[in-house]
């Protein structure tokens, strides 16, 4: 194998030549403390930067096995090192010429702790996958700059980010312990009959709609009402108290601007673990929780929305309903049925993003527009059946309609950002002021029939490329010749998740779409493959930019593919 001296000399010799000559440096190099693999070399200074892998033996990195002995710890350690790496890389990066020249980057992260393909840790070694912008002026190689970058900065990066000695051991220890507790606690929720937990002292509000870090000042810490308070004795952190949300139907009520949506948002993201200092480290939610909203304009492929929508004008079937342009109510109905098909065990709904005519239909409206003239069976008449028939709980933010008091098990009022248990009051009011609504939901919720997606309806190719996918932030993925709009899928938090989801759809097509397997079957298979063999199975070559996703978000992307067809 070549060594760092060879690389250094080679880069100096490339100085002044055309950019394409960089292709020469592809290969492996032995450095004093690590192996450097230049995996892919970019074609020009503006192209996606070059892919680099570093492997540091544990004999040198020296991370104590206690930091990665359980899956929870291992994921937290890898997450921590990704962040550490990003920080040092940013520090060392400097513009050294044209385009991305001189930049060292690793996959981008937010507040969640997630398994990513950026860093791997085992007893043998630490592996980091990242990108370097090979320096050039115009299209002329800056060999000296490149030599400094790869042979001096990268070793420094390894020293400062990938060696235990250089890292704040206490903070790291804390992080892995918190993550382990979080996973443990999330697993205990069902045992206590809960679907969510919000620890006392949690900080829920964020800095802004585009900045997910905790609101710094003025944030009011969460404090559970006594009647809903539960405690957990966590393996590492000891006793933690907070509000437990019981299974069943929970309403979050309260005046506008009193923190309802903020609480629900924290619960939505409680399916993931959070980094230290986030404020939501101990907000945990049933891992099967899916955020549901209206999403007019989306496409729908053969979904049985008949539990909610029937007798459309022109006699259109709602048992295998397809459209290229759903309305607010049909999109929300499809979002629910698709979530159930994918195995959701809890729904989260916010009135801010729900279709009103899907949520409520009061007595007066029932009188004016008879049931046989209204295709929609409102959610209020189905929410209870969802729980009794399928065990699916719902948490619903509903400041606008007291009709829901009748169907709620728990009512939490947010007042000045603090929760109060108003269940008894709400029940009393419901008895005093009968709303006289007619139940429109029938006896049962209705069947959920799994669909069989057709392979030929999924085509990732574009032009002469067999697979062409490109992700734009967390909102959109260009898949072949189509753009999948995921702006309404709110539990996707990192672009890397979308990248992995796009890869998983391609993987599904080649491995499991056979006109036999149902969508839930396919999701089972893919998630099992990833759990067993890691995200790398999704792509032809190892990538550093994939992030683990849930089955629900994978299903959501597939369901929003406008070309999707299912067996009839
Ligand atoms: P609602 O849904 O009840 O109308 P929101 O949850 O949207 O209210 O919150 C309104 C505003 O208050 C938001 O800007 C939010 O960041 C802020 N906020 C929410 N919770 C808190 C809190 N605990 N402390 C301080 N500000 C908060
Ligand atoms: Mg709101």
C-alpha cells in the first residue's frame, strides 16, 4: 500500500495540472495513525466533493468498549463523533480556491440522535466517511494546498475528532447514558399503559420554525399536572418524573398561542432520541406514532378510504381511491389509512394542519346537510373505533371544538405553556351541554386492506442513468423523472433520511416488489434487512450520507410517488 509520503509527493507533482489529473490519487494510503481511502474523486471544483474514508484502529483511537456495548450506546457514540468531526472539520476548512476547494464536510445533523453511515465504531476500528473539496484555481490543480489538506489537516482532524484522548469523556459518557435511558424509557411506556411521556423540566419551544435548537431565554420549562405524573427509575439517570399520556384518546386544548402545537411537535419527535441540551432528551413517544395532516394536492394510489369517505359525486369508488389531486379531507383520510396500513399504533393530529370538514360536523350542519349528501364521516365519529378495533391511540390538538370532549379519555389544557389536567371538567361540561350530535361512524372502523404495489410503476431512471435520485433538504426528492413532495411528512428530520428512503425504494423494487408482496410485507423485509446488515445494503457503494428512517416515512414517500400503481 502507498503511504502518506507518496500521496504528498503525488499531490505536489499534480500542482498546476488540469483538474481531471486528480483522478490519479484514488486509492488507499497508510498514514501513521490511520488508513486514508480516497474513494471517489470529483470531476471539477464545483461538482459534489470527493469521497474519503478514514479508518483508525482502536489501538490508537482507544474508545472504551463501555461506550458502545449496547446498541443505544453505539448509536449515540457514533452520533457524538459525527458532531465532533463536523465541528473540527468546519474549523479546519478554509476556502482554498474555486468552488468547494478546501472544504471538509461530513453528513449534516440536527437535534436528533440517529444511526448514520458517517461514522462506524467497533472493537477493531473507527471508520469515518466524509468529503473533501480538492483545491483548484479555476480548473488548475492547487497541489500544495491539496497536500496540506489531505496530509496535514486530515491527520489533525483524526487527532481531534476520532481519538478518545482528545474528546471530552464526561460529556460523551453522559450522552451515551442519556440515549440508553431514553430507549429504555420508550420501551417501558406500553408497560405503564402510556403512549407518551414528557419529563418535568423539559424545554419544548424551539428558536424558530427553521432553527430546531431550544429557545434560549424565556422558555418555560414543562411541569406535569400532579394527576398525570408518573415516574421512571432509569438505569443511568435514576428517577425521572413527568407527564404520562395514557393510551386512548387525548385532547390537548387551550387558547391560541398557549403552547399546544409546541407540545405536540415535541411528542411527534419523541420517536427519536435527542442530544444533550436539546431540552427534549426525555420526551418519549410510542415508536409507532405517526403525524397526520391534511395535504391537498397529493396523489393517492388505490387506497380504501371508505371508513371516512363514501358516496362521492359521480359514484366514484372510495374503496380503491386514486387521484392526482386530493382535497384536504380525502388527503387526510388517505394519510390515516396509509399510516394504519404501514402499522401505525398512534396518530398525532393538530387542528392547525387538519381539514376542518374532516375533523368535525356539528349538530346544526348535520341538520342542514343530511348524511346521505355528505361523503365525509368526520374523524370524531371514527376516533374511538380506531382505539377499540385496532388499539390505535390518538393525541389531538383541538382548541376549536368541544364536541371532542365526548370521545376523549384525557383532556390536557395548555395555559401559559403549562399543562393542566382538565379531563373531569371537560366530561362535566359534555354532560351539561349535550351537543346532540348524531353518531355517523357506524358499528366498526372498517377494514384496512394492504395494497400490493406494482414494480413497473416505480422507475428511478432518468435519461441514460438507471438510477437518478437527488434530495432537496427534507422536503423533496427527485426520483427518476418525478419529484416526490414530502413537505407534509413531518417526522423526516434530516436530508440523509430522505436519501436513504430513496435508496430503499430502489432496493424494494429490485428485491421485493413482485406483484405478491403487500406494502406492509415489503416494509417488514426492508427494515429487517437494514436492522441485520445496516444501511449500506441499500446502495451499490458505501455512502457516508445515509440516515436511518422509520417504516412510516418510507411508506409515505412511496405513497406520494405520482406514478405509483397498485394491484386491483
Ligand atoms: P398554540 O398551538 O397553542 O397556538 P404554539 O405551540 O404555536 O401555540 O406556541 C405559540 C408560541 O409560543 C410559539 O412561538 C412557541 O415557540 C412559544 N412557546 C411554546 N411553548 C413555550 C414555552 N414553554 N415557553 C416559551 N415559549 C413557548
Ligand atoms: Mg397551534
